[in-house]
């Protein structure tokens, strides 16, 4: 199932992408006089029960030809695919070629850092360049969203804790990132964690078999495959869960491949500027577009 969140009448609503358009789950539930999850977080917490309710609403709306329950994506105002995760965990240097281009050692254990909820942004959002930042960069990433509480899980079990997968951009201000030994300042300004437009449920995705690409103003900058991750999704989840309890709705950015501006020679580095458009696409998951200002 391909889920999303959008803004209607001043509130964030849950939607489902279908052949007929985007089903407005709240509107459909009201039409059929039934209860349904109002947000993606509620859906995640309800687990299979919530998915069954939403799937039933899609079927009933389609079978009855209720076109007014479906919205067209043109003109839709998206919200971040996930609204309020307790944790946004990021994995650094998770492709060998990216570690090499960054002139850093290839890690032997996952390199974890964090972003905060203020960094979340939606598909088509404009992201402001922080005052004084001059070295803006993109990072195309597969994002996973935890579906149930995970503590000390094995790699064999880890993927069963994933609710779904999305497209992310770990936007980075490199001059802020490397101002000190801690990366946070360059990683978590407002809007620096776009995610979406969709969250595809885990039953429809093989996270180890996806093509990841990034285009800037139409030019291909990154193109790689998740099979080339140093630490795959199962390993990341298992590792993180040994040290912190992962909660439903938590988000993990799984790392970017080579091709970022940081990896260019100094003579070739042309940092992103206001007006530049970043498009991250991942096979089967969709296309995430954001513009800097």
C-alpha cells in the first residue's frame, strides 16, 4: 500500500495512492460512518488492524464509484510522510565509495547520528538555506519507518519491525557540519530532512534491491543500488536496537551513495544555491522534489 499525508482544511490527513487518485481516508470514513486512523502514526500504532480498515475503505470507495472521495495529486499540498517521530536516526558513510570520496575511513560498525523533528520537510517544500551557510549539499537516501517497538532484535528478525519505506534527502550544510567534530549543526537545520511523498508498506518492498538516484536541476548526480550498502537495513536496525529502543514511527535514513558535492575535488565543487531543485528518486517508492531558497 502506498500511503501519504497531505494538508486539507488546515489539518494533516492520511491518504492512499490508488489508480483513481488519492483516497482521503478521513472523508471516506465519514461517508461510510466508520472509524479509521486519522494519521500515519495512528495507522502504524494500529498495525494490521488499521491497514485492514484503510484497505477496506479503498475497496468500498472504488466499488461504489465515489469519485468525490479521491483527490488528484496536482495541486495537493503534501505533508512529510511521517509527522512526529520520537527519533530520526541517520547512518553516515554507508556506501564504500561515499566513504572514500569523503576522505574518511570505511566504517566497521554503523556510524549513527541524529536529526530533529524540525528538520522534517515534505515533497515540494522549499527549504531555506541557513544564514551564513555556503556549502549546501544533497544526499539521496532510502528511509525506513519502524512499525513496532524494537529492542535487542536480531538481524534475522529486524525487517519484520519495519512498517514501510520512503524516499529521503539528508540535506547537509558542509561548512556547518565540519565546523566542529559533531555533525549536528550542518545536518538538522529547519527542513533538512525531506521525506516522502509516499510511505510504501514493507510487504511491497525489498530494501536490498532498489535503485537510488539524485538529480540537481535535471542533471544526474547520484546513481547507485541499495545492495551496495555496507550495512543493510536489517543490520542497521539490529545494531541500533541494541543501544536504544526503537519506537513505532521512528525514522532511519540509511545513508547516501557517492556523487555528493563534498566528494568532488575543490576545483569542481559548486555548492547548491537558492533556486536549485533536488529530485531524489528510488525505484518503487517514488520521487521526492525540493527546492532551496
